[in-house]
C-alpha cells in the first residue's frame, strides 16, 4: 500500500490532515509510511490531478475523488459531521482506508 498526502505550502490545513491520517493509520493497525507530495504550481497540480490541499491518495487513488476540468493550487474542504473543515476527521479517514486493507 502506498499512501501520499498532496499539499502546497500555503495551505493551513495539511498538517492537521497529516495528523489525522497518521492517527487513522495507527487505529487501523496499518504500518505504512506517508509520503508527502508538495505541489509547487498549477502545472504540477494539473499533472497530478490535484483536487486541493490536503488530498489523500492510496495506491494512486484519491480517497475523495471527483472529476474536474481544471486543477489548481487551492485549499480543499471536506464535509465532516462537525461542518465544513479543511481536512477530514480520523473516522472519515479510517472508513476510506478500510477499502484498501488487505489489497
């Protein structure tokens, strides 16, 4: 399993997203390193099909995939049980990771 967190420096939420991802991995008993992928410009965003910071990829698949025509450096929002946030909750991440366990 390959796990990547895509982000850009101007995003205030990616570090909290990383903390929640690491907690979710621990709670799911997954000892997988998280590779940080820094997106540096809109060209890189287009090449990576970057949906905003932070984005979470497992084996090349965005955990909250959506189709877009344009990919830019931007912050991403997630609908959580506590309202719109800049990163998913630990529970949300755990639910998404479960589909990749044992794969």
